[in-house]
C-alpha cells in the first residue's frame, strides 16, 4: 500500500522553494536508479544529464517556454536524451548485450526505417521517466516532467553529440504555497471503471 500512497500524493510541482536543495546522497541514489531503469532487450539507448549549476540552469530556462520559472527555482534539472546515432548503437551493443538480444534487434528492430528505430530508442527513455518520478516520490522529492522546452536549443547549449534532448525533469522541494499540490487542489483523474477493464 506504500506505493499507492505515493501515487495519491505525488503531483507535478508548479512552484519550488529555491532555498531547498536535494542532498548529494539522494542525487547519487537517483543516478543509480536511472542507471537501473528497464528498457527493451536492455538496450539502454540514453544519457541522463544532471544539472545544478545555476548559470547553466538559467541558460536552459530561457529555452523552456512557460517552464522557465520552475527551472530557475528547482534544485536540479535532469535532461533525458535519446541516442540518435544508429550506427553507434549497433557498434556499442556488441560490448554489453548477449547474443540473443542482439539477434532480436537485428531481426526485428533493424528491419524498420531509421525513423522507426529512433522512435524505438525514444520509447525506452520514456520508460525511465516513470521509474524516475516514482523514485523521486519515494525519497520525498518533488518533480516536474517537461516536454515544453526547445529541444534543439537544449542540444546546442549542452553541446550534445550522438544524443538528442527528449524532455527534462525539474526536481526539488515544493513551495508551501504551490496551489497544484493535492492538499490544495485535489487530484483529478478519470473513474477507475473508465480506464481499467477486466476480461
């Protein structure tokens, strides 16, 4: 039931208390949890960039549309990137995937178009997002997933090669006056019978 309580209380934070920082101990835990994220055939076509340096956060905030204030106020910003170099992936997996997994990739995934292969890479990164936000909640850390950012500008600012920004997640501790928290604005979800079917 512990996880159910986390699900009830976790929410997308709209306003952070900039005076509170996530401890280095918890940052290391989150890094290890992301490293352990699940992916199809253990493909791991990703890189996660943890940012706490204020000037870099400020640069990225200016490429983040209506998410600017969250990035400036949060403790850390984590940028989730997906591999965009298929040849690099096919070379790298020889070092860390067993023969059966490589065989699956070659027979099932590789036969698709480049667009579809890169889309498959991106889907793996989205798997890690749910894992990460649940981990944050378990540590009492608030989070805000953000697709409302300028991905190309992020790539330029971070000088990314072989990887492309998919989305970012702000983490930290909520401002007590954040009106989006469930104690002020109750969660709104569809009825369980609408979204869950049993056959």
